[in-house]
C-alpha cells in the first residue's frame, strides 16, 4: 500500500482527499455514477489530470457513464490507506518491544510492525529485525504520512499516557497497550490491554482449583 | 516455601509422603483426629521423630486428642509444595524468554519464575534479572525437587513438543505455551496457549470493522 502511494506525485496525492469529499457528497445525494469530467468541473481542475489521477486508483470507468461512485470511494480510501488496518507502529524499544519487533508470527495474519520509536538516543537509527528505530519527534509525521492506525505501547507505565496521547494526536485509532496502566483516550479510539501477568495468574488459578 | 523445605533433613522429608498416605487413608475411614503416637505406631517409626516432623508443618496438636487430620494433610501438602501454584520455570531464554524473566508485574499477582533452562551452552549459569539459566539436563531434577507445577514454553515451534514432554515428565501440571504449535499432553495437564499474533489480529479486526 505504501509502495503504491509512494509512486504518486505529491500534488496528485493532495487532490485525492478533495475527490473523496466530493464523491461522498454526491453519493449522499443519491448519485450512483460520475464522470471524471464532472469531478474536474466541480473542483475546477484539468480534466486530463483528474482522469489520470483516477486511473491510479485502479477503478475502471465506462466510456459514457463514468465511474461507480461507491467503487471509486472504496478505491481512493484504499489508496490513501485510510482503511489500513494491517500496519502498526511500536513505541518503546525495550526488552518487550524488541520481542514484538522480532515476532515472526504477525506475518501469518498479514500484520506487520513497520517502524518503531524510542526516546533513547542510543537506539535511534538502529534496527531490530530490519525495522528502524526512530526518535519520538518523527512519530507524528511518519504515522500521519504512512496512514498507520495501530499503535503498540511497550513503554513503562509512567510514559504510557504521554505516548498514547501522541499516538491519538497522530491519527492512531487502535492501541495495543502492554503498559500496566489504564489509558485515557477519546471515545473513538480502540484500546486493547495486554496483561501478561494476568494471563499467568489465570493459569495459576486454574491449576490451584485443580490441585487444592 | 522452598526455603522452609530446605531446612528439613532429607530423611525427614522422605517420611512426609508416608504420613500423607496414611492420613488420607484415615481421613477416608472417617477419622477426624489423630495422635503422632498412632501415626508412629502404624508406620513403625520413632514417636519422638514423628512428633518433631509434624511440628515442622506448623500444625498444632492438642495434648490428648492430637491433630485434626484435615489440617495436618493441608499443612503437609503445603510443606511439600504439592499445591505450589505460584512458582514457574521457563524453558527457552530467547528474546521472549528474557522479556518474561524480566517482567516485573508477575509479582503483583504473587507469581514468580524461579529458574530458566536453555539448550544453548553460552547461556548456562548466566542470569536474567537474578534468575539463573541452567542446562536442560537439570530441568527434571530441579522441577521435581522444587515441586514446581507451572512451566512456560518460549522455545521455537520445532522444540516445543519435546520441551513439553520433558516438563510433563518432571511433574509440571500447567503449561503456558508461547510456541506457535499445538501441544499434545496427557489429559490431566492444563495448557494455555498465548498467541500474540492472534491478539494483534483481533485488534486489527475490530479496527477494520470500524473503519471500512
């Protein structure tokens, strides 16, 4: 996904959100199909540019009737990575962070941690299993630019809320939290807490019930 | 628990399972109380030795009526660590193994990983957060002697079943399995599989349902 988007010029990329807005508007008005000419007219753009842009999405327009609006919206959303639910970033490259960065089974589910961040300068620009560790300052821009929506928190309890806030601010929508702390997030953010101690405690409890 | 047991002489320690067998027998016959003399007579032991042994359990016998059988059984079981459900061993000191050995939150639940094993010689007698890493050869004897019942498997999928078999053979009753493989165990063994990829996949799925 990010490869595809990298091959598109920046000016073109900037036009896509406008297309998306307009298409959603037309869809809500009940329109089913739309031509690139109509879009170009409305957005006051060169129709050839618009046609070329829309070709990049992979949507196929018919000579007379143009594009199916619903399909075009889906293709643009896909292109922009707005529905990217398979890539994640990780913040906190300690023991646990490194374990997750090295964890090969994510690929079995089509998931990947694409980049990691840490506040420790000594770790900057190092790699863990081919994944770059970058300074926190790069976090917001990169998450935004790569349209990543899953954030993994493997920092200490003390730092977790601050990292969480930064993630939310960067466009993260789902947080996998390993820090032993309750995170406060806006309503639209998904949080999944991973408490390994509780997992072991559960097994211990089941064992206890059996042997006592 | 293991400290307490270490202060007891080996011959004394060997008598406790006999006490336990006899006490369970008497309990099943409906007996409520028993004297150390009666136990000594039945097991053909020196009554003073038996009284001293039973004192070690912390159970309190009354001058005439002796010990409450149920309490004595509980105290001996406790002493022998038969109901030890708070200590665990770990096999496989890779990235994940080290993370778990370093994980401080287990203590919040009264749980601890007391020792680790690995097949790599380079790791033998090293320590991770104060926990010794020992060769696999020591596994069975140590688990047995320390009456540990929880085993954590953090080896590769290839080695997991072999490690599992060794654990079961050593007296492990509950296995926390991080290897991405289905373990075959006897019916009385509890297995809890930890699949971190599935956890992330779940979060990804929830996110997908929301944004698509």
